[in-house]
């Protein structure tokens, strides 16, 4: 059982690559909010870790201030210079009637790492002590991630009308870094057997371009085309590195639903490319936050978990001999995704964490939570996709 | 007479040849003005004047034939030195008397060349008088030249006041021996100048004729003869005013019709140019000449002067054999038989080389004896002419033919070598030249249009930025945005706007009406403000036309006129359309190019309006909630500000969208203009009618399209070609004529 001890702290991992201030915290907030709504009544909650929770609170406070002031200005995009780890858990609470001392909360942790794309370049890494120190951990995280999430500033893509503006898109969205990162991630996915591999291309700030969430935009096709064109290299790199393994999900997300780009502003600050900011306005009175398609990220994670579990069970069922079963078990008990899968979904996690002998009540409560969590996961994963979301078939 | 058509044909032919020689002369003059040294050298010794002289000689020979064969009378000239009985013979033959043809003694009497026609029905005379100018030029000038007296008077006034030397000794220069110059000076000074008053009135400004009736014929003498020496005082010398006299009377010879006598004065007279006058009288006008010689004691031998006079006649006989043309009349009247015999012997021995009538027929008769004249002279002459005239006619005709043929040979010889030399210098034919020009023009237009199309194409590339256009869009956008932010045009900005709308909101107990009206106003205003982009579209269209005009290349540029590119192209279109030679394909291509539509209303307004629909409340279900939410705003100052923020935010979004849409316009424009350009290129240089149209343009506008070729290599080519053509035409005329006559 030594392997089980090793995987105790192992969360399901997601790597994020994209410029800072593209709205990652907002995205996470949106993901949490929408997922929360969808989990309503399941007895399963989605919770952020302490640091993550604090970031989310800050972001929500800023939004409230902006609504009050009726003025919303997004920060300018810039290259991400530091790492941020967002921690999220899906937690199945014990039944209401269970006494506090008998409660056993079952949870699945997700770990979302955002780090500078520039660190992929050894030369850049060598210039930063932080990079040199943190890179091994980052690389490990990337290689273990079942999902690569690429947040995209839709406004940058859509509002680049003039040649100089169009010429700035590649730099502003860090396309080179995204492509390199995708290649690295996909390569590790190939090496990790039948583990899931989901690439999510997530345009953010899409309110202006769609007419399905209170806006009047009719530019969804143009956005899709621009994303396809701009991220073609990244998508092709994924397919090249892990043929037939990567699922590419296109998920244009409204992180607010009530904030719409009013005036794009391109600044020439003397650099190699133009800087982009925008004037935004609130839609509706009072503005009401109404995320759209944000739950896609969580849903895809759940699907990865569920489909992997099914695959594992199938393989085990096919194993004809005891010896084969033992080999499979050993493989699945290794660290990594399948280790985590077994650990969290089979109840071993709480079993391993126990501080002694469970009482019968505790055991029952734990089993109930386990069932709820599994049920919620299945429910989330089988929820229909938002109509905006597409799975792009490669080739 | 049968020769007449041939003579007429040949005359017309040689007249044409003379015209061609003149053309050749002009072409060679033109060639020599250029700088084509090879061609100039090749034609350097081509003597056009000599060629013309050959043609003139041929025409002269033909004129002789025509004059002979078309004459209705037999003209017998009577010649002879003074005092040999010439006038007496004329009297005997014509029946005229001393009153009309004086036959005085002791001095020359016949002053004017006269022709006397036999007519049984009419008697009279016609005198042709000199004009003042012809008198000066034809009568005075020869004397002045002979006597070296300058300047020759040009008017009678100058003549009357001319100071002549008193004696011939005072004459200077080469004026000949005194015995000749002295009498001439006397005649000029004493007879003409002094007697000028007696004939001045007949020298009018114009030549004119005086007709004398039968009854007036008696006065003829004073018109044609010197006044008698017996005249005292101012002699009447009106004969100086007479240029020519034609007398018609009934000859005393019944059996002769169509006979004319020509009195040939001058031989042996001391009159300048007498010999030339004599020849002029003989040539072409006389069929036969009787030379009268009266052997007196001092004039019994055939003298040198007689020989000289005879030679003049021989010279004038032209093609006719001398024996057929001349006879010598030994005027025996009043002469001693010894003298007569001596003369006849002398003529036989020296003139006829020992044989009677070997070269010259000799008749002996008394010219005063009409009977003798009739029988021995006239009848003999007429009998001779009966056989000699056809022979002479044939001779003259053959001579003319030979002259024509010789002329042709000479001309062919002259031009042949030069033609070969010029032909060796290559020049294209006119058709080929025009075809080359057409190709040159088409190639030039093709090249330049292609370059222009490439420019248009470059502007359609993703990387091409029409910065000027984009800047203009930004400006228009910024102005519209400022208008919104600054209170929708209300002076005082947002606060003033709120102040203005608040009463309305209160009256309506809500913002609905204000919202509706404001949005309506904004839509109109924004649509109008973006109209400013029209100037940029107009500019691009003008640039397109300018580029197109430039794309036609430098030759077409010579046809372009106008202040604006559009005017330039319209003028070109009209020029081509109104040209003598049609070029419909080119005109159509220009029409289409001029129909480029690139204006705001046509191109952009529909798109702009689609964007403006976002400012229509309740227009779209997806956005109506935004408008419903505005209706909940309170009719307070705060509500007014919130309404402003909501509406202005929407308006700014729309302005952004329109600006974004317009930012894509340069690419769209570039594609449109490229399409127009390519369409024009196709229609202008590749349509089925293009080759013909370009040939027509080349033909019709050659001078404008190739203005530099007023001089230069191409002009040299034209000059050489012109000289070649002139020589070729002449050569063909000469060669073709030979064939047709051969």
C-alpha cells in the first residue's frame, strides 16, 4: 500500500497558458460560479483553496465597485511574469442528519497552475532566479496535467482591424509560448498512456460578439475563424505530438455576461507591438452577472475523470487471470492520474486519511458522500454542452 | 490627223511626268533637309531641273506636232533680208498694196510681224497691241541689254526721262561694234523715245486688239510699217505699239483655199534679238519658207549674211527635211540677167554643191509680177507641198515620238541608279509602318497598364495599410465619439443635456420618450458624420483614374487634357469617340472605367445602417432587455445621468463597430478597384476589337502620339520613303509607258 501513501496529496492537474490580465481569476470565478449553480441540489460543492478564495473575493469586490461607479476598465494585457496556483475541490458533504463527529467529507482536488510561458525558453529561465527555482515543479505539473487551458482575449483578436493591430495579436496573446507549451504538454500526454488529454481554447470577454446572453453581437463565426487561424499551429502541434490523443474543445466564455467592450484602445508605446486596453460598459440595469459556457472547463475535467474510470474498469474486467489483474492494479496504483483516480473515487482517500478505526456511522456517512460525489461527477459530465462550445475534430 | 489622239495622250502623259518630277523635287528637297546622310548621298546628283528639261523638250516636240496637225491653213513664211523684194512678193501673193504692206525702197519698211490669211468672205485686220509692261520688257529691254544701258525702264515714265548717250562712243561695256550699236542707239533714243508721244496712248495697261474693217484696211500701213522718210515733224510711230498683226483678205488666187502668208521681219535688220524673233516666227507656225534674194549689182552673190539667215531657217525647220521646208526665190524683177545668172550659179556651186536643187530648190521669178509669182512661185510651192507636207508631218511626228522615247530613256537612266541606291536603304511600307506603330503603342499600353494593375494588386495584400484612409476613419470616429461624450451636441455637455431632458422625463413620468428621441437623433447624426468618409472614397476613385491615365503610357499622355483625372479620361473618351476612325472597344472600356462607383451611400451606408440598428429600441429581441432596463430609471437628475451613460455607452459601441467596419474598407476598396482595373485592362488591350481600334488610334492620332517624329529617325524614314515613292511612281510611269507604246 506504499503507493497509496504517495498519491495521497495528488490532485487532478490543469495547466494554464496565456498572458496575464487576460482574466484568469475572473475565469476561475466564473467557472466556480457556474459549476456551483449546476451542482445545486446534488450535495456536492465546489470550493476554492484559501489563496484562490482570496483572489476571487478581491476580484468580486472590484467588480462591485465598478458596477457602482458604472465604469469598467480592464487592465492592459501583459506577459505573465509569475506563477499562480489555483486550488479547487469538489466536495461531497455528509448528509445533514449526521452528527458532526461522524462526518466524513469526501472531495476531489483540482490544481490549476498558471505560470509564465516565457519560462519554456531556457535562456529566459536562466535570467530569473524564480524561474530557475520553480521550473522543475512547473514542468512536472504540465506533464501531469490532463487539461491544457488556453484563455484567449477575444477582444484582442476581434478588434485588431488595422495591419499594425493585427501584427500585435501574436505578441499580445503569446501565441509562440502557447504553441511551445502545447507541444510540451502533448508530448507528455503521449507518454502517459491512456490518460486524458484535453486542450481547451477559451476566448474570454465574448459578450460583445454573441447574441445569446443579452448582447446583440453577430460575430460568433468570425471569432471562431480567428481562433482557428490564430491557434492553428498550437492545435497542429498537439496533434503532431500525440496523434489521436488530444481532445480540442473550443469554449467561448462570457466571464461577466454584463460587461461589453465599448471602445478598443490600441496604444503605441514605442514597443515592438501595440498595447491593447479597452473601455467597457455595463449592459442592463442594474448589471447582472451572468456567466456563459464557463462550466465547460469543470465539465471537461469531470468527463476526463469519468471516462478514465470507465476505461480502467473495462481493462480490469477484461483481465482474465489473477496475475493480469494484479499487474493492472499495480499499474493503476502508481502515482499520477490513475493513482489519483483510484484513490479519490474508490474511497481510499478518506480511508487513508482516517485517524484510527472508523465508527460504523462514520463508515456509512463516508459511503454516502462517496456515492454523492460520484453521482455529481457523472451528472456534471453528462450535462449538455453550452451551444457555443464545440469539439474540434482534428484532421 | 490620225496622230492627234496619240499626241494628246503623250502630252497628257508627259504633263503627268512633269508633275511627278515636281513631286520628286519636293521629296528630295525634304530629304535634304533631314539628316539621313546615306539617302542624301544616294540622291546627291539627281538633277531634277535636268529631268524637267527633258520632259519639257518632249512636250515641246509634241506641241510642234499638235500645232502642225491641228492647223487649218497652209502657212507660207516669206523671209529675206531687207530690200530683196519680200514685201513685194507678199503684195503679189496677197493682193494687198503699198497701203497695207509698204514695199518702199531704200530703207526697211516692215516693222511688225504679220500674218495674212486668204479669205473669200472676209476682209480686215486684227492688231494686238503691247501693254506698257510688255513694251518695256519685250521692246525696250533687248535694246538696253544690247547697249548696256542700265537700268532698263520699267515704265513709260522712266523711259521718257531716261538720259541716253548722245553718241555710241559714250556706251560702255561689251556693246559690239559701232556700226551695230550706233544705229540701235539712234533708234532707241531718236525714234522710240522722241516719238513716244505718238504711240504712248496705244500702250494701255493691258494687251488689246484693234479690229480694222475692210474700209479701214487702208490705214493698216501706219500700224505695221516705218513712217516714210518724207514725214516731217513728229513722225507717227504707232507701229512700236503693235505686237502682232493678222490681216484677212481675198488673195488674187482663186484656186487656193486655206492659205496664209507669214511676213517674217527682222533678218538683217539692226534690231536686238532679231534672230530669235525670226525663229519664234518660224517655229511651229510655218509649213514652208520662201527666202527671197534679189541679185542686184551689189548683191549678186550668195553672201555670208544670206548663209546665216538660211541657217536660222534650217534650225527652225526642226524635224522636216530642209529641202522640203525651204526654197530660194531669185527675185529677178529689175535685175540684170548676168546678176541673176551669177546668183543662181553661185547658189548651185556653193550651196547645192554643184548640182541644181540638190539641197535647196531655187525658183526664179519677178516677185512683183503677179502672174509669175502665181505660176512660178505659188503653184510650184503648192505642188511641192502636196507631196512634202505629209512627209514633213510624218517627220515631225516621228521626231516627237523619238524625242519622247529618248526622254523616257534618259529619265529612266537618271533615276534607275538612284532608285536602286534608295531601295537599298530599308524603309517599311506605310501599312507596315502603321502596323509597327500600332504594335509599339499596344505594347507600351500593355506594359504600363500591367504595372498599374500590379500597384492595385499590391494594395489588396493583407499587409498593405491605407494609413491615410484609416487615419481619416479614426478622425471621423473620434469626432462622432466626442459628439456623444460632449452631450449629444448640447452645449454644456452631459450636465446640460440632463438639464434639458429632465423636464421631459418628468412630464412623461419616465425616460421612455427621451430615450426614444435621443436614440433616433443619434442614429441620424452618426450616419451623417460618417458621410465624411466620402471625401476619402472620392480621393481613392480619383487616384484610380489618375493611375489609369498614367497606365495608358507616355504616348497616350499626349492625348490627355483636363484639370482633373476624371476630366482627362472623359476628354480622351470623347476624343476617341469623335475621331474619324472608330475605336468603339476603347471608348466602351473608358466608359466603364468612368462609371466606378465608390461612394458612401452606395458602398457603406447599408452596412453603417445595420450597425445603427443597435440603437433602435425593441428592434431586436436579443437586446431589448437593455432598453427595458433603461425604462426603470427614475425621472430625476441621477436618472438622467444614468440614462446618458447608458445611451452614450451604446452609441460609443456602435461608433466603434462602424469604425471597425470602415477599417476593413480599404481592403474592400482595393479589391473593388483592382477588379475595375483588371476589367479595364481586359477591355482595353484584350478585347476582340482592340487590334483594329489601336490601328485606328495610331492612324488618326499619329502626330499627337509621336510628336517627336516631326524630326528624328522615324521622320527620316518617312522622308526616304517619300523620295522612294516619288522615284518609284516615276519609274513605273516611264516603264509602263514603254510597255504600252512598245
